[in-house]
């Protein structure tokens, strides 16, 4: 078997694809995040440089920072830089706030006496944490935000840049904005992609497990059904898979098919052995019993002819008793004939015959009894009924047996016996329906078995012989029956080709 058609190969390929996809997505996310971090860092550096430049220009000019930003021709403070800089604060050598970009409350103001009042750096307690303050040395203690810890509520980071002037050391504090939401989103993005890949991989795994275990469950159910004796059960969809499981299911179906054939052959062999036993038994009965029966029958005729009493009363009793004896002898003889007829192979003389004529010849045997029991007989022949291929004498015994059973089933209360003859493709169908007592449902599967009979005086071979004759004619016989409603036998025989 081609390795790539196996379940193992497909599983390995799918797992390899999932692994490559996972690593590829992780690599893409990592590279993309690295590029984004570099871009953000460059933007931060550009904004920081712009803030330092603007603060330095403010120290050399009498204009305020806001005025410098609005001045035409400046190129270091554009819209993108404005979005990233939250504020710029200029601190003089006396640790006073001399200028600010956005915080108007920090600007110097003139008192009533005309003196300029400055805000001290130590008063700016709402500044964000100072970034890399250790580089400031002893001056770090002057900054109120030197040891501030960043929290979820903190929005921004402060950078303090010392600038040496002729008046001493000044500081430009640049406060950059930090987008917490964007940072959290960037940090959680790899986790989200990883979770999606994990969910996808789990779904694929469940699909593979279900696809692998479903045929195994079908095989388990099939094994249970076969172990229970149902050899006709087959694994579903066995031919739709080309992997190991599909081949196992196909081989299982082949095995059960062979077991079913073996069982059928064993049943035929048992039936053949049973028929052989019956044949030997029938031959023995015919040899050992028929000779004494013939002697008894001849002796009864001799007694009736030579030793009949002269008195009328005794003569009638004598005739009655001897007639009953001859009847019983004849019944035993008929039973022996049934044994012989069932056990010996039939020698059929097949020829084209008229189905209706054969049926009517058989009906003559039951017409007197049907008339006594008030039974109405009807024969209906459809149009264009072809002739059938069969042995007329043998088929008469089939229909006679079915007609006798029908009349006996209706009893003395009367009824209807309907015979319908119709064409059906390559066959002719003869339906025999009566309105008798019907056959119990539990007996319908047994009525064609030899020696099964519901009659006290029956041998159980009548319908078995009927079925054997129909089978030998390459025909079929079926039965439908409902208690207290009636029974219908359907005999299908091949037409003459």
C-alpha cells in the first residue's frame, strides 16, 4: 500500500503542517513586533530630540515654548511629534520652572508688587516617573519624580536632560506620552494568536481522533452483531477509505461474507443429509410396511367377499368396520407415498402447459367438498397470460394440496376460495386466497419445513413437498396470512421462452 495513503502518513503530514504553521505564525508575530518596537523607539527618540531642541531654543530666546512651536519655518516639531510629546518643562539653575509647553499653571506669573514668581521643581508632584534618573548624579534628589513607580494609571514618562549654560546647569524635562492600551494590546497579541493556533490545532486533533475512532466503533458494533449470529451485517462506508482502517473494514466485510456463504453451504449440507436420512427411512418403511399393508388389504377384501355375515344388522357392522380398516390402510399407504415423494428427486417432464387448465383440473378434487361446506370458488385469469414451463401431473399435486388446505381451513361455515392467474414479466403468478381461519404469525416461517404440522393427523410433508416441487420448477412460493381473515399463497412459475 502507498505510504501516503495510510492514516499514519496523513496524521504525520497534518501534524507537520500544524507545527510549521505554528512556528511560522510565531516567527511572523515576533518579526512584526520587533519592527513595530523599532519604529516606536525611533518615534520616541525623534520626539525626545525634538523636545530637547525646542527646550534649548526656549532657553536662548525670550519667546515661550508655545510660540516657538507655532513659529513658521520650524521643522523639528511636527504633528507626529506633537502627538507623542505630552509636555516640555524648562528648569533654570535655581530649580525654578521658567517655561512649559502645555502646563500653564507651571508658568511664572507677576505678583502685585511686580515681582516675578516662579514654581519650584519640588512642587511638581504630579510628574510621571523619571526615566534613567541615575545618570543625573547628585541632582537626582532635586526631582520629585525620581523614585516614582509606573502604574496602570500612569500616563507618560519623563526624561531630564542637563544643559550647561553661562548661568549654570539648566534642565529640559521632556514628558513623552505612553499609550498603555496600545502596549497591552501589543503584548497580548502573540498570546491571542497562540491561543487561536492552539484552538485550531485542538479542533484538527479532535477531527482526526473522531475520524479514526468512528470506523473502529463501527467495527466493534459489526463484531458484536456477527458474534450474535447476524452474518449479514456489514461495516458501513468500508469502500470510501483507502487507509489501514478502510482496508480492515473491507477485509472484515469479506470475512463475514465468506462466513455467510459457509453457513449457507452448511445449511444446504444439513438439509441434504436430512433428506438422505429421510430417503433411507422412507425406503425402509416402503419395504417393511407396504408388503404387510398389501396383505392386510387383500385379506380384508377376501373377508368381505367370503366371510360376510348373513344377518342384515351384523352384515352392516361388518362392512362398516372393514371399510374403516381399508381407509386406515389407505391413509398409511398415502403417508408412505408422501415420504417417498419428498425424499426422492423428482424426474420432471417439462413442457409448455396452460396454467388455468392445470388449476381447474386440481380444483375438481375439492369441488364436492367445497359444495358441501358452502364454499364459493372463483377463477380469474388476466389478459395475455403466457404458457408456463412445467410438469402438469406434478403441478396438479401442488395446487391440489393448496386447495385442500384452503377448504379445510374454512370449515363448514362457508367462505370464498379465489384463484387469480396473471402475467408478471418472465413469470406467471397464481394467487390462491381463502377466507379461512388463517395461520398464526409465529408459524409462518415454519409451514414449509418438513414434519411441521398443526393438524393432529398430518405428516407435515404436504407444504414441504409443495415447496420442493415449486423450487424444482425454478419458481417461488410465498404466503401471507392473518388470523380469522384468511391466507393467500402466491406461486410464481417461469413462462415458456
